[in-house]
């Protein structure tokens, strides 16, 4: 039996975060353990909840997703972050990789690609 993947969602849009939670609930192998509303809260919850994966929006108040990812990875080199964004700019993809993100999914592809991307990143 495959283990449950514990997920932290970091997104400043409550309706989008809830939609993600509902989408992920369709896969019994995934469990949302928390929702952060900004990058600072994502770092705090990442340290206390120890999720297997953090879904990180790039554009958030207080601290953006790039910096939050970098801090999470500095605090725990094994932290796994999958970036979520509306942007497919090469610069954003490069910044996500530099921050230590394990992958990158654009918000327009979430319905089709998110669950597969999560399982792909977790298997690595």
C-alpha cells in the first residue's frame, strides 16, 4: 500500500487554495495538512507540520514563493516544493529552480497535471 502524501498549500487566494484542497481530496493518497496565506506563514507551517510536499504560489504578500522556498530548503534540505503559478515565463521557472523547487506547474494546467506532478516529484 502506498503511503499518504502530506501536503501544505501556500496561496494567498482563499478560493483558489480551497479549490486546490478539493481537487487533491479526489486522490486518496493525498492529504492536505495545512494552508498558508503568505510566504512567511508557509515557512512557519512547513517547519511545524513537516509536510511531504508544499504547493507554493509564486506571488504572495509578506514573502514571495521564491524566497519562501529558499528558506524552507535552507531550514530543511529535504523539503520538497512544487511551484504553482499563472506564469510560464522562463525567468520564473529559472528562479524557482534556483530557490530549490522540485517542479513547476502553471495554474492553467492544474486540473490536468497537478496530481501526476505531485506523485512524480514525491517518487524522486
